[in-house]
C-alpha cells in the first residue's frame, strides 16, 4: 500500500481533506498533518468511517522541532513515504497593496508558504527516497503565474494580491529546482493549481467550483506513472504557463 502525507489538513471543507479522501478511496494510506493534532485526529476518524486507512500527525510547518518530530514519528511507523502533498498555506489580508502591506504578515506568509514547504520537504525527503516511486505535489495557484489571464501577475483585474502571488511564484520556481535535484532519486515533482474552489460556503456565490472537482488534478499528479512529467505546473491535468 502506498503512503501519502498531506500537510495543512484541518478543515473538512478544505482541499487537503478532499485530497486525502480521494487518495484513500484509491487504496492509499493517507496521513494528514495539521498544527493542532486534535483537528487532524477528528478528520482522520471521519476518513476511517469511510473505510479509508488513515492516520494523523501533528506538524507545524513554521516550527522546525515540530516538523522534525513528525518526520521521526513517520519513519518509525512506516519507514517510507510515497507521496508528499505540500498543501499548507496562508493568505492574509488578500487585498493589501505593496505600499500598504503589513510586513509582519508578509513574513508569516513567506515562512509558511515557502520556508515551511521547503522545511517539510527537507525532512520528508529521506523517506521519499526509500520509495520506489516518490511523488511531490506542491499546491500552487495561477496567481503565481506571470501570464495567466485574470489571475496572473500581469493581470490585476481581480485586484492586487501581491504577497500571496509572490509566494506562489516562488513555489513554482521551487518546484522546478526540486524536480531537477530529486530526479536521480526518481521522484516526480509538480505544482498544481486547484482553481477557484469553494472551500467556504460564500465562495460558491462567487463562482467557485466544488472541492471534489478541484482536487481531481491534485490526485492525478500524486498518482502519475513513473514516466510522467516533472518540474511542471498544472491545472485540471493540463500544463499552465508559468
């Protein structure tokens, strides 16, 4: 049985939980991670009720001791990880401009979305190397694309969201570097944009699509064949321009 670790799973309505559900139904062992173990454990129980083999682990991406402890726990219990899905991220005061952005908030977003993702990958990499078919999926956004119409950095039609956009631009770049560096370990690394997703009820009225639909591309990237793409950016299983 393949083992998938998914970070940032603290809400049933979120992308992380639905990713765990869909992978679990494909007979993956899913380990969901969150800063608060109680939240992850409660969601783990719901997955188990669906007949899914699930586990929960406490992991705060911004705390090296927490990530280190979680990786040791996973190594002791499972010995390897086949899929790492870097899902955890924050977006604070999304309408803030460059001039008006609170830099303490900016630091928090960078620490979670970039440094945190990098930190988790460093600690989980030895477990991925032990897999015969390691996969890393970085949950990104077309806000991190330069040219994407409506959402990209050159198109401000949806309003300025500079900090989050820059973190996702950096994540896309990090994906390329991971893919190149981990190639010799046969680990495929891709970034995936789930699209505009209704992770909160009011978002449906804004035209966001159901979480189940958005997650299909994430699951696809997590279950790629060994000759699949690496170092690319996808939405709905189709390549997106950086």
